[in-house]
C-alpha cells in the first residue's frame, strides 16, 4: 500500500496571508516527490488528525512545495497552525493541471482561496495576463503585496464588502469580467473559486464570445485517496482526483448545473 | 482439460488447494444463510441447502437433493476477502510514516458463481491485489432476484476462472464436470482423482446452463443504461424511489463490486497514529462531505448516485458496467427496492 | 473638467443603437474628468444625470452609523452609474464618489427622457440597454448575497 504512504516534508517557512490562511513552504526530509504542475494537488497529512487535498500554490523549482492553507476544519486547522520544523506527510502530485499550451491571452479569475491554485500560473509567459480576483473583504485577499508587485499582469481586485480604506473595486467578479477589454478569440480563461462563482463567470465569458473549450474550471469534491480508489470525489462520470480538478467547461457545465450531483 | 469429479473428487480438489498453502474459501451454512468461510473439506459445503429470495427477502430452505452449489448469491461476497471491510493503510509515529503490508493469504475461492466471477474481475480492476485461484460453479439454478443473463455475466462462467465446475445430480449420481480455464487450473485438476469427461457429460452441462439462462427471476431492461442514466439526472423518478429508500446502504454493502472506502485516523496515548480504510457507502450523508456540509443531502440524490454509478458512470470510469446481476441489492433491501424495476421505471418515465 | 461630446460610437454599451440615435444622445452629453475624491452626488439629491465611466472608478456608498461610509459597489470602465433619474421622485438613493481619477460620459437625463418620449424606437432601445445593465447589476448583487467566500468553519 505504498500509494497510501506519505512522504515526510518539513515546514520551512509559514507566512500568514489572512486571518484564516497561511502559506507553508515544505522541504523534503529525505526523499522528494515528483514535480507538481500548476493546478495539481497534494494530500497533506497532519499526524494523527487526517489528510486533506491542498493545491500547489507555488512552484519555486528548488524541490520545495508551496501550499496555501485555509483553516476550515480539524485537519486544515492543524496544517494552518504548523510552525517551522513540523513534519507533514505529503502524497502527490495528483490530478490534472491547468492547460496552458497554446494560450495567447490568459484570463485568470479567482474567488477567495481559489486564488491559491492559480498563483503558479501568474508567472506563465503568456502574451497578456489579466487577473480578476474577488474576496469577501480587503482582509481576505491573498498575496496582496505580491500582486501589487506583478509588472506583467493586469490585476483587478474586487471585494464583496468595501470599507473606507479600500480603493479597489467593490462588487462581484462577474462585473469586471463583463466590461474588461478582452479578445475572445485569443483568450484562455482559468476559473477557480466556489462553484456558483465559476458558473456565473463562465456564463459571462461565454456571453462575451470566449469559446467554452477555452474555459477551464477547478472542481472540488471530497477527496480521500487521490488515486481513484475511494469513490468519494465523484462528480457524475468524473473521479475528480484523477479526471480533475482542472476540467474543461464543456465537460463541467452540465455537471455543475445538476443539483446535488 | 475436462474431467468429471464426484463428491470425493471435489473433496480431493479442496485438499490439493490446501496442500499448496492456499486458504480455500467457499460457501457454508451459517446463521440461516449461505455465507463464505474457510473450507476444511467438502463436508463444510452446504449440502442439500438452497435459498429462496425476493425483494427484501432471503431464506435458506432444504433442497430435495444433496447439491452443494444449489443456492444463489448470499449476503456476503468475495469482496470481503479481496477488499476487506477494514484495512490498515499506514502507521505514523514521530519517526515517520510506515506502510502496513498487505498480509492477505493466498486465497482459493471455491464455488464462485458466474455473476461473482465477473464481480471479482471488476473489483480487482480497481482495488488490485493478488489474484485468487478461482474454482467457479456454473449456475444451473438461478434465484428469484437473479438477472445475470441480462448483464452478460452468467449463468455460464465467463473468463477469469482457473477451474469451472458444473454440478449435476441425476440417476447416475452426484458429479461435477470440471473444466480448466488456465494452465494452473489444469495442473491442479491433474492431481485430483477424476474420470475423463464424455461428450454426454459436456452436452448435459451445457444444456443445464443454457436452460438456466431462461429461468432468471428478473431481467435488466434491454437498452443503453449508461445513456438512460446520463440523460435522467433531473428525472422526477428519483424522488419516487427516495420515498421508499431508507438510505441504509445495505445495497452497497452486499454489492460484490461496490468498492468505496473512507479513510479513518486513530491515535493512541503514546502519540502513534494509524490510518485505515473501511467500506463506505454513497448513502452515508458524510460520503460527499465538503468543507461546510455534504453535497448530496437528499435521499433522491444519493440513490441516483448509487444507481447511476453502478449502471452508468462506471462505464466512464472503468470501461464496463458495475453491475453483474447477482440480485443481492434486491434481496437485502429492507424496502424491497429492485434495481431492474427502477431502471425500467426510469425508462418508462421517458415515454411521451 | 468638461469637454464637449463628439460622438458615442466607441461606447460598447450603446452598440445596439444606430449612429443617428447615438448622435442624438451625444447631443445631450458631455465628457467630464474628475479628480480622485470628487463627490458626484449625495443621497437625497436631485437625480438629473447619469454617467458612463470611460476610465477610472466610481464607488457608490451610504452611511451606516457607526460604521461610517460604506462602499457598496464600484462602477468601472464601460459601466453605467445612476438609475434614480429614470423614475420619480428622481432623487439619489445612495451617494457616489470618484475614487480614482475618472473620465466619464455624462448624460443630461432630463433631455434624454424628452428624446425617448419623442422617439419611441430610441426609447425602447434605450430601455433594453438600461435593463441589460440593471439585470447584470442585480444578478451580481444577488450573488454577493450568497456570501460565497465565507469560511464555513
């Protein structure tokens, strides 16, 4: 059962991103796992507590793994709280990656923690990259300093609830999507966030003439094994740990429209 | 290689398999049901016991004869040996993570009905593990909830057996036509006292199995089930099933191919932890748990998930149907829900 | 700073109008440039114009004691600002401030209503444009009500 056995990694740095999210950089204790691609995920194991799927949120290329973790349950809370030196079990890489081959203009649309799996894509040498990222409030926006320093990416940030210090946009991501300049024939759109957000964004983009085949979404279900054995991550015909998380919109759309699938 | 064994020959077959270090598992009568357990000899087989089944109904009954394979699928399946209900995966301590070796014995399964033979193939395609030695028992007496013929999984044994037996009791005695399916099967048979099979032995066995095909208690509707289910995600029929379904998960537990597992963590006071898997059911509310709550909360969505996966999306995932027509889910459903009837009703609900 | 309107042909919002219809609207419009911080209107004020933001960003706000001024909605390039002029009592419901240096087409809505009354075909097309924009705003606002990004823990 070696596929079930995690590889030990050690927390090197822990960066607090928001009130509920941190970014961990993990270094292999001995053996290292194969390289991850943007969009793929790892199963991270907190000793004695459990294992959760977490997307890769950075690819430094030095053998370390970068994960941004939001504390939403017992396991993610334990991982969130893991300080430097803590050993974490890692399995992966699992799942499909963002398809960037032949992409001309990249339109990256993220909601909430959905920005984490898209972060590695922001360094992709596209002709033009636009990031539209939404969050609940200014305090919930990930990687703010880093995004402010991106020179070759047009960044549009929008929050659901504004405050007097916020000078970005207030509104849902569909609003800038409806009005930002884009060339539908050159655009590859990558969407990650809550399911309704991805549906609404995809519909806005389809309305603007972006082809469904050029829209990719990152889907999530209960993932336990990562290797298509446990059955929990089914979404219709898909085993999302294997056939996802990154899925083309023509495949995803009918599945996202079915209730309780 | 085709030979004919009598009951002593069958006993010798079990002996040879045991001599070779295999754990021989086969049907036994226990707790008023035909269950599966290790066989010491042919005397352990449920001689003279048959079963009566129906929706939500299973009873053992005395047969008029001494047949040992004269029963249809019981509450257990070979799944419990190939994919145990609970299995340790890893242990974890401050020194690291340690895989738990799979110490499953070298199994020989004896009396595997053709539906279950197909199920073993489908299950092993997913969960892997060491191949068991399989002695199939071709079906000459289907039960009331059986529909393997319409699933293409019986009553004749398909591929995957080492030896296939066809039991017959008539004026010339109680005997088994044994056909080897592999070289290993032939080698084992060669070590068992038997007589060569005559053309009559072979013809009679074929005739018995063919006749069984026409005595299936049920049939799955003859249509493309994968398409039917794919286009009926929003059917009102799921609500109709949900009114009867208790979401107890019995169907998934008795199903010989349902493979889903949940992973659990346990810790002790010394700081050691273990991860193990246990059988899970898509009828459990937490099966589809996503941070914040379950995706499939209604009974309708959970029944739809089970039936759609079994008959439809299994094709997308594994290139075959997940159903073999053994009928267990019908017999062991406390509400008597019949998957063949539900498939027919779903198809019927589409008619204009 | 005010500049006379030359034409509105480049405005995606009005592509469904004919050149003549766009020219008629241009006749009752002008271009304004606002410095960051410029107050465009206040709650309760007379609603006699609307804006199409060309560059920059305007925020609609309201005051909630004791939170102070709360930003409700941004209006970015290509988007329409101001609905209260459409129906009586023609009073602004919220307030609006240009939060960055903003350039906008400003329409005299009293004159626009006269144009629409005189030319029902234009009026109808205009209604569709407004409904489309309003629908998008309403849908986006409803989605925000879902509070999709909240932490479920």
